[in-house]
C-alpha cells in the first residue's frame, strides 16, 4: 500500500493498493457497489482501477465524444452523467 501524493490540509490522499492474488482484487472490485449503502464514515471512499496513461486517454476521448454528441443533439448536460464502461479493454464506450 502506497500513498500517491503529498499531504495537504483538508485533502484526501489516494492509496495505491497492490494485491498478491488477482482473485482478491476481483472480489473487492465486485463489492464496490456496496459502498453506496455503507455507514456514513465510509461514504467518501471510492475504489477505481489504476489505468495506464493510454487507457486514461481513451476514456477521456470517449467521454469528450459523448459530450459533443449530446451537445450536437441540443441536449442540456445539466441532468446527465456520462459513464464510460469497458475502461480496461481496448473498446471503452459511454452510456
């Protein structure tokens, strides 16, 4: 387990956690949705996969393309949330 940035007053510091077993990681990530119903002290916890720079760029491009498509249709972005699925694959898409 490693802290990824320097300490700053009032800011959370992300952790990078490495598992020795892929099954443990998969089990933990499968339970991420349970954090929504967790006690209040756990509400600010979020878990995400650590993506490579190439994967992050692909996700960013897909998200930007979805925003552009919605604006071309004349849809206001106020009530929408764009979610990119398939981030760890070579074919991410926005839903």
